[in-house]
């Protein structure tokens, strides 16, 4: 890292040094002088943090907007009016239909917009603040929805709809970066896993509401565009709800300290932690943040080149986040969520919309359960348990689909008993996904990066998620058309790899502050022994961190 001659003066650097709270500021690893009990004590009642939880739900509401899109877009393709408006006409069969190319584009280009928006708009939160940035990108999302909802009959109307999908995705790409980032900065350490998981929770609730909306509007006549326009119109309501809700949320304390607005940062911490502004524990937390920001200023302005720094472990963390977000898509969840209506028609169900609602309920209820599981068992255990159980479900689902679903050939009716078993294991798969790999990649990424590069790192990791979302949603119609339910064995291979990846790469960060997570990475601790790691400020005389950096077992080597 390079020195910045325009960084703060010596007088600025010595803020708070008069009471000797952090005499030794390490620019690579600012550590708190004592344990921050305000953030990590477990004996305080969760009810004390109701205000924080409500604030985090408002921040996370952006995830609902994406979930609603996922829940509705797949059902649109089975609606008569949507087919007439955006599909192709087959003169021989005298019916409307969607080609695999058009289906893949209309579904997946939203993800392309999200990827571009997440990377291109990621700097807004550092320039204008987290709240204004969320408002700006929500406005871009609404413009994209407006383009879609105003589609009128003309030969290339599907292109207009496609453009609207891309622009809406561009706006939501910013939301997908800013919401988890602000959640990670807003929630206390003891609640961070729960509060960041809210993003996935409201996402799942949005999927469920999207399924319900499709079930209601499919009853409209095929001559009525209300079949799909009602759902698009509701997208305006969701965007306005988020824009209005975040006005009640205080700005990120870490951002305010970056902008030298110390008193406003103190007020934010006071509101979030329900303590007076002169509380000594609050002052200690503020000192930690100020110390970290000062150290970052001494090091100079963050650049993309800094993301490749191996000395500060930023590059290793970035690679970890990129792979983790890629693997979340490679679980195969969107195979069910995007094309659930089409899949359940294939297994012989008469009303696939009803089954989609059931899956939406399972998904949402399971994510609620995750809020408890991840706090109790931590990140590593939950992720490994999820990948193992999803592997079992995917193997059974795919094997039955390949061998038992069509006992007399695909031209004959499907076996009802085989279809029922596939639905059961689909629900089990969704249960295990929603309680593990659904929310946890966002939690891990939100807490893994230093403040100075956090927005850039999250933008890149989230962009990777969108790229894989695009690839899977675009190519799924082609792949399922070629190999049908054997597609599940592809995801099975990815799920097996996930188990080993988590074991060798992901450290345990349960109940650590964001500054302590940075210290953990720089201590070079073996991931599979990281649960025994203790921050420097809490260590006893008999603590030996060298024991956590070395492994005596043959065959166990770190990835990084």
C-alpha cells in the first residue's frame, strides 16, 4: 500500500489519544483495547434490540423486490396473454409459444443488468452515503419496471420488455450491494448473522408473494394484460416501500466516521444499541471505528489494485467471496425458483401454480428457521450441513426423474407416484437450502472485508452471483431440453465440491465484530481451527495462537 501525502494531519491522527484508548494503532490491523461488551455479550435480552431489528428489516426490503421478480417471471410464461404479447406464433400448430432463446433472454437478462449495476454503481454508497445510494438505485429500478409495464402490441415488443428487464436489473444490482453492506455495518456483532440473513428472508417472502400473485392473476382472461401487468405494477409499491422505509433508518456509523461526522456517528450508535450518547461502552465502540478509519486514511485511498493485496489478505478474502457467491447459484436453487411452474407441469401436476405456492411457503418458513440456526451453530457447520443434505436430495430427485418418472417413455403420461416423490424431495431441498446456503453467503461476504475496500469487494462478489444467475437461467431451457432431469447431477457435483470448499477455506466468524473478523484473517488461522480463535483484546496469558496456525494432520492443507 502506498503512502498518501494528502492524508490526515498528526492532530487528526491523535484524536482520542488523550485518554490512551489505543496507543498502538496498526494500520493493517486496528484492534480494540478491550472486549466490546456492548456488541458481544450474550446475556442481554434480544428484545432490547427490537429497534435495530426493525431498521435492518427496512434496509433488507430490497431483497423482497428481487424475490418477487423470481416468483413471478417463471409463471408469466404459462399465461396466455403474456404468450400472445411477447411470444412467437407457430402457423402450423396455430398457437403461441416461446423459443428457448427468448425464454432464456427474458428471464436471465435481469441478472446481466444486476451484475453491471452492482459493479458500476457500487461507488455511490461511499460518495453519497448508504441511504441516498439506496434511494437512487431504487429509482433506476422503477424506470425499468415502467418500460416493461408500458409494452404495447408491435412486432418487436419483446425487445422493449427485455430492455426494461435490463434497466430494472441495473438498479437492483446496486440494491443487492448496498443492502447487505449496510446491514453488516448496522447490526451489532451478536445479531449480525440474524440481521444480514433478513436480506434472504425477505427475498424468500417476495418469492412466496410472487407465486401467490401469479396464482391470483392467472384467472384473468387471456385477452387481459392484467395477467402480468398487475404483478409489474406491484413492483412500484415495493420500491416506494423501501425508499420510504429507509428514511427512518440512521445512516451507517462507519460511513459517518469516514466523512468526519463523529457526533452523527455517535448518535447512530446510540439509536442502534439503545444506550445514551455518553455511554462508556458506546464510546469504546466509536473509538474502534475511528481507529480503523484513521488507519485506512494513513494507508491512502483504496484502489482496485489494493484488492490484489495478499499481505493484508484482501485478495484471499475476495477469491473466497467470489467462489462462495458462485457456489450459491450452483446449488441449483434457481433451477426450481425460476422454472418451478414449468418443472412441476413436467412431472404431471395439473395446477403447477399451487405447488409453487407450497414451495414458496417452505422456502420462507425455512429461512425464518435459519435466523436461529446460524446464530447457534455458526457459519462453517451450517454451510457444510447444507451442502451435504442438499446433495442427498438432488441425487434422489434426479435419479427418480431419469429412471422412474416416465416408465413408458416421455411420450406417455408421467408416473404420479414418482412425481409426488420428486415434489417431496424438492421441498426438502428447498428447506435445506433456505436454512443454510440461501442467506449465509451474504452474511459471510458482508463481514469479511475491511471498510476501505468493502463496497468494491461486495460489488465484485455480488456481480459474480449475478453472472452465474444469468448463465443458469439462460441455459437451463436448453440443458433441460437436451438431458432433462439428468441436469440435477451437474448440481450434485457442485454440491459435493462445496463441502470441501467450506472446510478448507471459510473461517468461523460467529460473534466477532467486523474489526475482529479482519484481525482473524490477518492472524493466518487455519479455517478448520478458527472456531477456537480469540481476538487479541480478550486473550489470556495461556493463549497460544501458533497452535491455530499449524496443523499436524497429514493431508490437510489450506487453500490460501
